[in-house]
């Protein structure tokens, strides 16, 4: 995502900016629409196959209450 050492701008992408390669991040069903919105606004050079994969995971996690999207770092 842009500068791979720092990630996206936290102010412009607060949810994507929360992702840390060595830490964990959890998104609940109510946060997923905002996460998808951030993915829509990513510059083309930050995209890639990972965006489609995250979108598919968002769909799975948003199907039922009490499902979460988890990113587990190193």
C-alpha cells in the first residue's frame, strides 16, 4: 500500500492504516462498509490481488452478526 514500510495515510485511510504487519487487527460487521469504502479509494498503484481477497473476506464476515474480519500479524 504505497510506502510498504509505513502503510497508507492514517488520516485518509483510518481502517487500512490500522493494519500492522506485526500486529493483529479486528474489524466487526459495522466497520466493514467503511473498510470497503477505503478499498474503493485506494490509488491504483496500491492495488493488487490482495484487494479482491480482502473484499471476498469482507463479504463472508458481513453475512451474519458476530462474525469478524481478523488480520493476524507476524
